[in-house]
């Protein structure tokens, strides 16, 4: 049995989670869950060699995606990769300014 570790949730309509792990670094895939998206497509096509490719597109409001991105960067402690200082500034894992 596995458990979802929610990184971000908005009104139970849009969320980002990983399956929980007991390792120090959770490298399980990130999953974006969208309930009743306003616009989405699921398509597949094959190339000349017969290889089938799938594609999933779903619209997420830009401001909601901003919050998802910030939550992910904080969870993975990647705020320093954005070129700014690492500390209690907005966006750091220890900041409560979001």
C-alpha cells in the first residue's frame, strides 16, 4: 500500500503529489491531478516506423501553476538553482511568505 504525499492542493481540484517513500530523497515521479479541467485532450499517433506516441494536455490556470511550481521547488530544495540567495527569502523551503 502506498500513500500520496501532497506537495500542493487547491480546493481538491488541482494538486501535485508524489507517492511517499522513507528514503531521504524521494525520487518518485511527480503527479499532477486535475479534477474536471476546463479543457483537455488525450491523443495518440504513430510515426512511420509504427511507434505509437501518446500526448496528454490539460489547462491549468497560470496563477495555480505558479503555486504548484513554487511548492515543488521548495519541496525539492531547488530555490538556489534560480540564481538568488539561499536563506529565508520568499520561495525558500523555510519561508512562510507564500
